[in-house]
């Protein structure tokens, strides 16, 4: 039965010409991989192109595949390297990413909140996205692998070709920067100023 085969066995079968084995792998991993690509770029078209090119690399290199690590490690190492190639070619990094999930790790969940509190949290999430997008690529990429792929820290370390402690360090660095942002009084002052401006603009519209 196909379902009894693990990813590595499926990839080996595909390397020998079993196209149906590749189909199983593709449908199993396409969701996580596409999310990973989409969060790296502000342009959906670029993300989709990146996604397709990664799978093409898997296809083109199938006969050279060796199950020395998990297939997910193999797949996301290809993905990471291709993303880096795109950044280098364009000579810029993505500025906009979707990081709603990270807010759940940083912002304490509230069971019953007022409308004002909801707006405050939404403003925090917007600011968090800006801050994360400005992180060095190593920290940003490590966060994406943690959030989107379901890989363990050990597996991420294999993808990044670095030690597990390095992975932990990058994650600590990123999350500490977010916590610093939330604890910064200037952040609260900026939010208050923006709310006042928004209120004035709203009143101006109502008067008209």
C-alpha cells in the first residue's frame, strides 16, 4: 500500500520512475512549502514561481537523491537555497510577510476583550510584521521554518546546516526583539498618537 511507505521510500520509488509516488509527496507537502514561499516574498506571483521552481529542482535531481536525511529536510534545504538565490538575483529582501501566528506566541490570549483591546492587538500585529520583516535573513528564515513547516529543531538544524543551539539562538533573538517592542514605552506612545490621529480624522469625516 502506498500509505505504508514513508517519504524517503516514496522519493526512492519516484527516482526509479514511479510518478504516482511523486504525486503522493507533492500533495502531502505542497501546503507547507507554499506557505513558506509566500511568507518570504511580498509578491504572490514571485512566491508561486519560487514554489514551482523548487519542485522542478526536486524533479530534476530525483536520480541523485540519497535518503541520508528526512525528505522534509531535503525539500526545505532546496527551498531555502532557492529563496536565497532569488534574493541575491533581485538584490533585495521581502518587506511584507504574514506573521499572524507569531502573535499568538508573543501576545497573551484574552478570552473576553473590548473593541478597543482588539484594535490594540491588531495594531501590535501590524507592527510585529514590520519588525520581523527587518530581521536579518538568518533569523527570519529560521522563524519561518519553525512556524510553517512542522519541522523539529533538529530537522531545522539539518536544513540550515547548523547546530541545534544556533537554531535556538536565532529563535531567541527574534522573539526577544518582539518582546522588546511590546515592552517599549515608545511603542505604546506611538499607538496612542496614531489612535488620536485616527479619531480626529473620523470626527472630521462625520462633521462633513
